[in-house]
C-alpha cells in the first residue's frame, strides 16, 4: 500500500464520518416533537423514518456505486444534469458554511451551562481552530478525531439506554400509543427522516476514499440502519419513563434527569449533546471542501483556492476561507443562525435533484451504467427515482409547515442568488467530468470509447 493510500479514508473511517453526521442534536430535540405527534409509537415512527431514508437514498447509491465522482454531489449533478445545475448547487453549498459558526456557538452554549464563568467566544475560537487544524493536517487526521468523538458519543448513548430501559412504564403499549392516529404517525415518520438522514453526504468524501464505489453505498445503508435502530430504543426510553404529556415537545434531558445520577447526567449532556455537535461540525468541515475544490478547478470560484498542501494533501486555502467564515461572526458577535438554517429546504430539494440525476444514468453514462453492480432496468430505475422525488416533495411540505416565514424567504433568496451567480459565471466555466471507474479516469474511458467506435 503506497503512502497516498494510507492517507485515504477506509470503510471504517467513512462509517464513523457518516455516524457523526447523522447523530446530531436533532435526536435530542426532534424526538420530543415527534412524541407530540404520535406519542409512544415514536419508536415505530423512527423505524419507518429509517426505511424511508434508506429508500430515498437508493438513487444516490446508484450514482455513487457506478463511478467515483471526485467532487461528490457537485460532480454528479454536473455530469448528469448539466453545468448550470452544478453551479447552482455549488453556490447553495457555500451557504452551508455559515452553519459552522452556528454549531460552534451551540457547543459553547452547552459548555457554559456546565461552566458559566468561561468566555463563550474563547471556547468557540478554540473548538473551531482545533477542528480546522485537524483538517489542515489531512482528512485522515480528521477521521481519527471523528473515531474518538464517535466512541465517546456511543458511550453516552449507551448510558442513556442501559440506565433508562428498566424505567420504562409497564403501560407503554396501552397508554399514550398513537395519540393522534395514523395521520400523526405518518407526520412523525416523515418529520423524523431529518433526524435519520445525513449519511448520503458522505459521498462528498469520494475523492478521499480508498474504495468509494463499494464503501460509500455500504456506509450509507449500514450507518442509517444502525443509527435508526439505536434511535428507536432511545425514543422508547424517552417516551416511556414519564407520562406522554410530560415529555412531548421536550428534549431528551427531561427524561434523562429521571433515571441518571448527576455525574452520569452531566456526561450524557457533554458526551451526547456536545459531542454530537462536534461530530457534525467535523464532518461538515471536510464535506464542503471537495465539491468546492472541484468547483474552483472548473472556474466557478478562483482556481488558486484549490491549491493543496504538498505534505498533507489538504486544500489549505479553502479551509482557511471557511475558517474565516466561521470565526469572524463569532468574534464580531454576529448571529447568522437564520441564514445558516435557511438552506434546509433547498438541500431537501437537492435530494430530489439527485434522484432526477440518477434517472439520467442510462442516457449520460450508458456503458458504465450497464456494467455497474447496481444496474437495474430503466423501468425500475424510473420507478425508484420518482418515488424518491415524491418523498423529497413530501419532506419539503413538512418543512414549509414547520419553518418560519423568515427562513422560507431565506431559502428563496439563497436560491435566487445561486441561480444568478450560475448564470453570470456559466460562460467562463469549463466543467470537468471528474470521475473514474475502477481506477480508470474519465479521459481513459473516453479514449477507449473513441477507439472502439472507429
């Protein structure tokens, strides 16, 4: 194994990255809201949400399992949907970097609840600097940090389950189950897909993975399934240790306080809520680099930004740019939460765009698609992709109901800005196909195709 291979992400690394992305503070807050929708049947709603999430991810698996796209979803959309669509995606992606400061400030808030005399800006600065520093020294170092964080996160979750399961009330199935009927259950299931989702973004690490076309599809399915099963057990505890009306629309800390000793409770808050923020933040720092790096090479952004550190292979100028985007609002005391949260609907729509992209495989990559181990007939491909688009549309409807008017306007504004920017820079962009199949680059595949057609 050469030096470059040892610096790339293994299946275990990718799995840890995906787990860290899925498990966020959503489990701490969304579970209580879902209990408000459906009561103690929230555990079944999590199972259904997991099945929906995995099914909706199948188009992404078709694409990611067919070829290794260096720029992740950016390159996938570019190859299968066209240059302008790729540009729009890239500019939308840039706005997610604003969430960097949001995650860091949320971590500082939890930290202050335990140590109120500490300076919040200092904590935020240290956390962000350490995480970006790990990525500067290479994605492998960031993955090792993710492994450690996920291990501690797993212990915190295990403590909640082990200590709480024995305190679940005996009337669990007879009192407070399906409180709002099938309608409430369906709404809870769709709503919880946001807590169960996130693994598909691991595709943006394709160019850093050792065996992306095999490992990434496996990781998407396995990480989602395992986390959802854990969530189902956690939600059983959350809904079962107290009457439903006391835990509905409440965070997990309410139920945890019932059965956890104070020291264990403190560890749960730190290792659960705080570390889930760190794992999500660490994943997002790395995830955004690869699409942006490919976009820079294509011309959507200055090409000089894509330069890599020779020793560690990190795109240090892109990392520095995102570090400043994250640190400046913190130091200046700016609140960017509204803007950072205003991409949720757009990225849900992008799930539908990915499904539409997968439908183009027989047309845009016919020979490669036929050789894919995920190959299915055109009829099955269309049926699955259309169903995934419908799921994305239903998820958008749920968001429209539960999202504030300001954030809805934010989504519209970001989309309009991204479209305008894509139209302005489209003529100066040269979209590189940027994919390989079984270690054969796009150029090599095209050369063989030309020779074959002579």
